[in-house]
């Protein structure tokens, strides 16, 4: 019986391990190789990635006992201000550095410092990829650690890598997998703590957004009420001044619709016909085209003798 319970506990523990969903944010300056690393962790080679504008959600994929959700964020200066919108969701951070671009290391250092000072990311696991080791002048992991001012700590790790394989090769750098193994191991050791922090941070964000929506609703309702009160006051002032208030539909004075044309009126000019010729007799009426001339008294024949109402002559 004891053995059966132990086996059941082990089975449930393993099932909980398999159901773990971990979310990590991938950040860094533009052109550092974030998207190439995201694809490489999924076994894909991205040779011509387009710059990430805003946010790109990598498809969830399995890695060991975890289902990983990687949030690939753009690295442009304007976009960095929106990174913190995603901090409540993540268990840890992946920061990518172009190790061959020494001119931007100070910019990298300032950006990384700002990230790790955020209360939602403080003391969460940090994985730094020192990318582009295949390029001349690329700094090693130790040199990157010194340049970034990262002291030895269990909460962060630097992994040198080459996200883009050499031309003609489709083999993904195994150091990408090694770096993620460290990140998942560090997360597993503190899984309950990190999960509790994520749930708390997400709840606080949802409440903050709910309050903002409610404040906006109240603000809009107040503006509508003020406009209505102003309109009512103006109408009351017009009534007091004796001005009529038209509550009917307003005439659109800007309408371009033409007014309907009135019916044509035929005008006869004495002495001229419609064609301009002189009528046969001065007393003949002028008849516009399409109309029938009335019978004139001269053209009416006298009634026949013997007709009703006419006395007949006796021979």
C-alpha cells in the first residue's frame, strides 16, 4: 500500500512537471539577433529575418518538461518604452547582445540595467546570449560580463553563441540549447516563488487596467453631461430672449443637391406662331406644339332644321 501511494505521488509529480508553462521575454538592442535565436531554439534557421516592429509571439514549443512561450520584442529606441507591458507575464529574461558591436555596449549596459531594476524582474533568472561569436572582434562571455558590470550570481548566466549557422549549414548552435537549459533549471529551483510572482503581477496589472477603464468611462460620461447642460442653458437663454427654438430637423445649408425645376409654362405671343410665321387670320389663336386648338365660333356649323329647340319654317 505504501509503495502504491509513493508511485501515485511520483506519477502526479511528473504530470505536474509536464504541465509547466514557462514564459520568457527576449529583449536586446535592434539587430542583436533576437528573432534568429528564437527561431533557432525551435530548430529553425532564419537567415534573413525582418526587423521586429513591436512584438512577435513565438509559437509555444516543448523543451524538456516545459512548454515555452517566448515573447520576442523589438529593440528599436521607440519600442523599448513598451517592454515593461510584458514584464508581469514572465518567469525570466533572455537578453541578447551583439558581441561584435563594441560601439553599442554602453547602450546595451544602460538598457540591461533599466530592465533588471524593474520590480517585476528583480532577482528573476537572467540569461545573456553573447551572440555573433563568428564575427571578428566578438567579445567572449567573460569580457561581456565585465563590460556589462554583471557580478557572479546564481540569478544570471552568460552564454556565448552563434545564432546564425555558417553559410551552407543548417545545424543550430547547441549553445542555444545549453543556455536555455540553464534558464529552465534556474526557474525550476524557484518555480513556486516565480509562479506566485507572475500571478500576483498579472493580477495587479489587470486591476490597474480595470481602474483605468472605469476612470475613462466616468470621464466620458461627465463630458457628455457637461455638453448637455451647456446646450440646455443656451436653449433656455434663447427662450428667455424671445427667440424661437426650432426643435425640428435642421436644414443642411451645405447641401449640393439642385432644387427641383418648376413645370414649364407655355406663353403665347399675339401675332406669332411657335415657328415664327404669321397666322392665317388675326383672330386665330396661337397653339403651342403638342396642344389641340379649340374650335372657333366661325367654324361651328349651324344646327340642322328640325333639331330640338329650333322652330321649323312652314312652306
